[in-house]
C-alpha cells in the first residue's frame, strides 16, 4: 500500500460525512481494471512465450530491467489461457493503443462480475504495469474522479479489500449473506450513503481466489524484491516461500499449505 493510503482514507472519510465508507484505489479489482485502462495506467504487457535459455538472476521489481516482448502480437491474447510455464515473466511492448488492444486488459468492462472477474492474465498485466508506474513515479496515472480524486461508486459493487469506515456505520444496518455486496451496494443504498473511492489512496491487491495462475508468474517475487529494497531492514529480509503452486490455489497459499 502507498505510504499515504491510510491517512488519505481517514482524511477523506472525515471530509465526506455523506459517505458510507471510503475505499482505496485497488490494483487488481474488476472495476478498477476498466478504470485504470481508461486513465492509461495499464500498459501493454504479454507473457514471455518461452523460458529464457538460462535461469535468470534473482527477480528484481524494476520493469526497466525486463527485455522487450519479442513474440507474436498478430492476434488478441486469449486472456483466459493457462499460464505458459512456472515462474514466467510478463514483458513490455511499445506503449501504443494498438498494442494495448492485443493484451488482456482490452477485455475489461465496468462490471464487477464481468470479463474482469476471473482472468489471471488481466491481473498479471495490472501488476506489471504497476511496477513500471511505480518505478517511473507515475502513480498519478491511477487518479480519477473529481478534483480531490474521489470516485463515487453510486451504489455499484466494489471490492472491500481496503477501506475506512466508522464503527457506528457498521452497526447501523445488519449485513447480508454477502458482506461485500452488503457493504458496497445494499446497505449504502438503504442508508442513502454511497461508497466512495479515494483514487489517490493506492493499494495493490495480489489475487482473488479465482486467480491461482498468478502463482505461476514471478509477480509475488517482484513484490518481495521491492520490500527487501525499500521497506525491510537487513535483519528482516523476505525470503521465497517454497512448496506452493497454482494447483494449490490462492486460498491454500494464504493458509500456508503446500
């Protein structure tokens, strides 16, 4: 999460008493796939078609260290295709709208349950684009909404992975069977208090349970490399977890199961 994500959410919640809650701007969320596509935050990337001839050095997070994509772009990438091989990378193409149309993000829609809900490839492209924007200090690419960066969901579904909400608001109405649907749609509509998104409060969401193929990329290793360089002390370096695969599933991964 961005350094100022928490204070931004708190500030926005205080500044907007009409809001049910204020959510962060998520990297890898169905709605923000579409939003970031149209703010030009998502860049053209495709998976490396074949493994490098030799094992490449320990993964680092900087996109500038990646080679350019040299595979075919004659047709639109099948965004539901299986991962090509374990620990594969995604490589950049020249930044053109034509190239972007050949990548998974071209299938994004402003629909929480649409084409952006399942595809692991769309998530991988989001993460790799984020690393490039992070390296180039271009996180403002993700900003949208009004002059303060507030995007009003207008009682539409949004993911509740990271948000600020008052305790009194939580107890004002009971939740339904689906906590996310309740907190982003049903209860806000009943109370007449929309869920707002502070698009300046950027938080990266690794994966949904329906995206186990992300474990076949080196995305998590890149976040680990960033943490080791920028956040962790010399005595608290993050090491690679072993015994995990896409077959295990994301939920098993978070539980630490092999």
